């Protein structure tokens, strides 16, 4: 199967056309389109007509935008969906939605009230390392706890500022595959941000209600779900995590949290996930270091003076690092040689018969 088909297969799982599916924010790219025979309840922030107006001229297939069954713009999801449908759905699909939600934990709890006990949640999540969130820090469980207890229903001013101020494109692309080399460009001019400064005051009307509030790597997302579950805030666990090598990963969630009463086991698992997240970030930084900037626009040949200078500079740094290592080893090696001489174990010259 092609990557796009693999993606759809992961999100659909074992669902059949007759399954009751609730799809959140499918817009112009539904995973389970009604037009293809799927029994899908579509939830979006505005109706079909306004969605088509919104995306008109954006170069996307607006004809794929289907009728919206429930309009959900803020508050808890289950309060927007008719109560008669609560507990009736077999699967919830949300592609590139979780990162926009002001209160993800509240969303997962609302989903539990809409789905059958044995149902799954299928999420497609952007990997912050390979999209316009490149320079933004990963989100934490503490931030999600705050959003949950504050019952946050819209982005905070800092969320809007951070997206506008630090989002980048890579040669014009908003997302890219791992290993892509490109020139980063900030999406907003600082003068524009300065002019917008009064709009970031908490008392000011929101600039807009849509931004990436949350940023994840695969291990970071796993850690947040695990900690929220162990705290008893949500009753979902990560059943499976899939990655197809692109700018997103897929998380399949199932009900129930295996509570680990052994605190040593909890600590061990959390440390493992923190380490994995650190390695993901380290690999991310190493790619940037290798290019001497976050991306490189093109390969440079040996005749390029700038490239030659950069190579020489890099080699010089490596030689300096090697010299520092040898200096640190000099003392221990000298002491070891002295001990060997004392023991009479100095290496015999070549040619000795014994």
C-alpha cells in the first residue's frame, strides 16, 4: 500500500463502513467519508457552507468537504453532540486535531462518554521536529494539568504569540520528511508582531482561536498520556503507536489504565520515556549541528569557497576536540605505563623468540 493508504488504514483500524464513527475536524480530507459509504458523524467548528468558503482559493479539494452533523467551537465535546448518541460510537478519528485543543484531557474524557466501552480513539499527531513547530519546545504534562483544572476553552495569549513568533517554513513547506535539507524562514516579521502586541493582552479579543497549543514528539506524547492516566485524570492508555517515516505519527488509544502500584516501576517507565524524548530531541539537534544551521538549502560542492571554509572549520574543531581528549588521557596512560614497568610487563620487541 502507498503511504497515504497506510495512513488511512491505521486510522480506520478494524472499522467497517457500517461502524458508527465520529470524525473530528475532517474538513477537506475525511478519513471515513460519507461519500464512500461510511456511517460517519462529522464534527467541525463551522458548517459545510462556511468551511467551503473558508478554503475557497486555498488549492484544496473543497468538494470533499461533507455536511457537518455537529458544530463544536468550544466547551466539552459531549455537550455539543446530542445526548441520544452518547455511548453509541465505535471509533473516534481525529487527524491533526489534538494539538489544537485547549484542554486535551477534557476532550479525552468527553470522548469516553460518546464511545462504546470497547472502542478506540485514533489520532494523527504532527511531530514537532518536522513541521513549523520546529523551534518550539515540547509540551509537558504539567501544562496539560493546568489546562484541565482551569477548564481552558481557548488558546492563551502565549500560545498565539509563540505560534506567530516562532513558526517557520522550510523552503516554503509547513511540514517535511525527516532528513530534508532546506532553508528555514520565520513566518512572521518582527515588526508585524510588535504592531500586534496590544492584541496579546488577556483582556483583548483573541486574534484567532486556532493554533498549535501543544507540541509533541512520539515519546513525549506517550509520556503525557502515561502520566495523565496514572494520575487518574484520564481513563485511556496508548494501545499502539505507529510511525510511517513522515512528519506525523499515529496513536491508537484504548480505555482503561493499568495502574502501576510499584512506584519504582512508575519511575523506571517515566525515566525511560524521558530518555527517549531526550534522544529524539538530541537527534533533532544533531541534524541541525551537522548542517551548522537548522536546515541546508542545497548541497555544496568542493569548489564552493564557503563550503571549503566550513569543512576546514569543522575539521579544526574535531582536531581540537581530539587534542582535548588526548590531554585528558595523558595522565592515566602515563600512570598505567609506570605500573606496567614496575611489574616487568613492558612489551617485548618484535623478533624476540619468547
